[in-house]
């Protein structure tokens, strides 16, 4: 079995998917579960994941995403959608869930709840959305690693009209805003200009600084 780093060297931002190949349900579920397990600030999980296999919906999204064929040729399209605001109700929902799952209620945890409620209330809706969207990118990173580990190709895409995607997926009613999308599937054997090119990354010496 390949190591994680070997898998990351294998992966690339796939430009052409084989539309005849579908990601098996068990692999898809492991990728989705990895995203669900993603660490987030204060454990809030302030984003949600949509797994879109519906061809009609993906065709609509492609039309507002610079006509990128990966969106319709892939097996499944993952849409990362952040909370449009980190509201008191959403914070309390997650803190109450934590208390329920752990079966304890500590003074320190409840004090932190109040501290967080005050912080987000003073920050404003747009700043809260931006904070939530950054957490969604942590989920995207997890998704890319999990997909590579499963031998599934993936392409992170920011090139789309978020407002249009929000309308297609009725995000306004769900109090969500789209952040980034990621097609999942299998690379085509021909027609992808990037597939055989060497991966380019800065050297360790030019990327990592060690402070001892």
C-alpha cells in the first residue's frame, strides 16, 4: 500500500475525468466521513457538505463555473457550504450536542460558550461567514488527502459564481453560502494535458523554516 505522501505525489488537479467511471459507494463514504471528522475551531463544524450526483444540477453548476467539464464528467461533485453567520443558535446547538455526547457539563466549557457567544455577536455576520468559510477549507484539505488515500481523483475548484451556485442549491433558505467545490472521479486515459507533467513544488529548503 502507498504511504500518504506517495498518494499525495500521485494526485493532481485532474482536468479530464472519465465520465464512464463511478466512485464506489464505500470509497465515497470513507471520503465523506473523513470530511465529517475534520477538526474545526471550537468544534463548531460551521460548514456543510453536499454530495451532488444529479446530472441536471451539475449541468446548471457547470454553466456558472466557466463551463469546466470536470463538474459534469466526474462521478460526484462535493460542494462545501459555510454557515452564512455563526449565530447563537448554531453555537448553542454544537455546545449542547457536545454535552449530550460526552455526558458531562463542566463550568469551564460553559464559560467558554459564553465567551464565544460574545465574540461572534460583536464580530458581525460577514466576518462570521468569512471565519466559517476558512473552516470549510480545512474540510477541503481533508477531502483531498482522503481522496488520494482512496485512489480517487479530485480537483478543487474556486472558479465559479458563488451567488449563482447558492441559488441553484437553494442555500439562502438553508442559511448557507457556497465556498469551494470538488469533483471526485477517475482521470481519463487521454485528453488531460496535465496528467503526465511533473508535480512542481518548492524545495523543502525554500518552503520550510525550522526555528530551534
